[in-house]
């Protein structure tokens, strides 16, 4: 895991390129404390930067930016390719010669042989750029599920890219204006939806896409998409398929030249990772968890018990209210883009890194893939009672408008948004997952953007245009490659491509890398997803993750039979006490309630982030 940055330009900034790229590199130094490098092409059309966290081939041979032996291709790469050894052997068989034991060199050789098709062969998490010094072109790509971020800004023939938004801002090239689309999406969902960011004209390359820069044009294409194509599979076959795919993914995610630890929350997903890792690994495993003094939130004891069950060396970090107060300023500084999540990963990553660990596995992704959220029940229910109301559209619309304006709770206001539209899965999903209602979001947005917000006018936010916000939801209502999806498949698709990608994965990357820690997600794996996707949703998404549990009989009954709680911090209590100074003065319209806690949180972190980047 590393940090990457670069500038591609035809005839601009040539005299200042080195100064600019060094500012960008400094902004992501935390992502790669072990080594760093810069490449500047002789004609100054390309400059690449890298900061390295050494995981594979710890020797200087892994230095980046890395080039082919003839100096034509140069790469800066962030991530891990878990099948690089198989690819390397195949390339050696075809006559290639290698000078390192890195996955970076494998990508470089693959691109040299097959161009943009190289991404079809990569299993892992990645964001990289390859400069062709002969053709004067650059190829950028991001992994299929969006585990690794890749941001870019384009002006004329100039393209600036980086692993974090802060690095592009550090270049000093883009104007810093709030993005209408990014801000609205953030206020509605609690995170900024791809491909937008909170800064106007800076974008996130969508997951499963590549970008090809030429001096006179930029081409962006999609190379992979989630597809739940149901097949005829028996329950026994389904269980065996999941078991084999899980073991295979976890085995691949342990590929490393440094020890690999595990984040342990006490839930089914992280326990699954530990249970199967115990089968695969010979050495004692190290696990890390968080505990609290507030007993109603504390799951430290169950995590300890699970670690003991599987013979792991366990480290617990007790986050007291006073410790949380001390950590909060650094957390706020670490935010690359605000969300209503991230502090938990920030804290547990801190303790793992302080214990000398450089790589950890997380159970993130299990709920989205195996039906662990309430959304799999609630959203189909919303559609079931919403559709009959459309038989009397005037009543539905009137009721929706009334709830949206006079609803007594945030949930009722968002329900009002839902009733004003043709009931669709994406509208129900937005209402279920939402933070602020449409009217509330518009009112708050006007505090940051004074000009008329054209995209936010009534009608501009409707479900058919939600693909604007990065939800890709409008196409859920059309006849396309998702025609075979069940309602539950569509919920899974949205959870994977919206909530998981825009919030959980992004926060996990930024907050772990703040401490120079590589976080891997075995349950967010292309090969795993493609293996289990044909399993009918009636089995794969049976509520309570029944299929996952059946595939891992090593899970203790006392873990399986616990009621699902999620992993929560005592934010509400801390905001009223130790964090009071940070969360008391929120600039929000007086008619907008700031309860539950995540509403106040979302506006506070937005305020601190915006003040930081504009000062």
C-alpha cells in the first residue's frame, strides 16, 4: 500500500513541475513512510510521484516510480495484486525477465504486453498510472470494487491525479470551490458519492474503470461491473461454493513479506476471517479490537473470547472519553473527505500500527454480499406498500409533501421524499440510508454555495437522475443487464456500490493509511464475488447471513446466536461531554433538527474540513 500522484501536461507548468509534485508527495507522505521517489520525463510532459509502504520485496528493487528496462514505461502503483506470483510465472514462461519480486513489476510487464487489457488479469486492490514515454500517453486504472481511491483534476490538456484529494489540492492548481453535486450527495447520504468530490472539478475515477490520457483527449471506459446472474444451484452446492471461495480469498489476502494481523469486532464477518485464517496459517495470528468504558457500547469482552477460542494473540485498545478527546483533532486532520464514519478505523489502526503491524485484514463486505443489513428486509417492504399508493397519486404526493415539510422526525421527512416519487428501489434505498431530506439538504447547501443550485431544484433530485450522485440508481429502473436481478440482488448491488464503496471503503483506506497501515478486505474480492454471484438471492441473501454461517461451521454458536448490533461508538455521550467544544457550534438552519447524533456529526466534520482546506 502506498501513495501515488502525478501531473500530465502538454505545455503548462513546465518550470514549476518539480516544485508542484514535491508538494503533492509531501501531502501523502503518511501513506508510504518507507521510501519515496519522483520521475520527471525529459520533455516534462509527465511527472510521477510515489511514497512507499513496503509489503512485498522489501529491498530497494521495489522502489517506485519503476520503469521497464528500456525506460519506455514508468509506473506509480498503490495497492496489492494477490495473484501476482501466478502472473509472474506465466510471463517468465513467455520469455519475460524480472528484476524484482514485486507485484508492481508484474503490472508493468502485463501492460507492456497487452495494454489496457492488463486490468482483466489483476486480482487485488489497486490504483496505478503507467506513462508511455514513447507514445506520450498515460494509462490510469482503479480496481473493480473501488477499494483503492484515485482522484483527478483536468484543465485543458493538463491532468493531475493522486491517491487522496488533499494531494491534488496541495498542487495549488485547482480553484477550491464547493461542488454542488458533491455537497448535495454528502448531505443526503452521509458520504460523497462517486464520481464526485466536495471540490468542484475534482473527480474520483469510478471503480472498475480506466482512464487513458493523450495530449488532445481523455478517454474513460468501464471494464468490470457487478452482475448477479442467478444459476440453478442446490443449497449444498451453494454452501460448498461459498466455503471454497472464502478460503481462496483469505489465502490470497495473506500474501505478504511482513506479518498480517486481523481486526476483530466480535461479529460474524471478522470471526469468519479469523476462523478460516486459523485453518490456513501455521503461525499464531494477531488480532486487534476496541473496547469502551461505557458498557452498553463495549464489545471488548466478546472479541477477547473469540481471539482466545482461535488461539490468537489479542490486543485491545480501550478508547476512553478522555482518549477520544485527545484523538479527535488528529482524526479531523486526517479526514480527506468528510463522512459519518471513520473514527473506529482510525482508532483500531492506531493500535495495530503501534504494535508493529503493517498489514491487517478486515471483515468489511460481509453484510453487503450475504444479506446482513436491515435494508434487505425494509426496502422491499417499502416498495410493497408504496406502489399501491401510486394508484391515487394525488394522495401520495400530498402526503409526501406534508411529511417532507412537517414530519416530526428525520425519518418521516425522508419518507416524505420517497412518497413524492414513483416508488422505485433506488428511491426507497435513499430514504432508508439517508441523513437529511431533500429540503433540508438544499437549505444547508445554501450556506456553502450562495448561487442558485440548479441540480437541486425540485425534480433534479428525482430517482431517475440519482446516477448523477454516483448511485447509478436510475438504470436500476431500466431494462438492461440487471434484468435478472431480484429485489434483494438490487439492494445488494446498491449496498456494495454506494454505502460500502463511498463510505466504508473510502474511510477504511484513508484512516488506516493515516498511520501507515495497509488494510485488506478479503470479503471484497472480485474472484469471491464472481464465485458467489450465481447463487440465487433466496439462498445467498437469506436474512441473518445464513449461507455464510452454514459455510463456516467453525463459527462458535455463541457468536452466531448473538443479536446483530453493528459496531458503534458512544458518540452521542461524547458530543455532550468531552467533545462538546467541537460539536456545540454547528452552523445549521434553526428549523433542522440535529438528532440523531450523526446529523450533528456530519455537519461538524464538514465545517472543520472546509475551514481546513480553504484557510
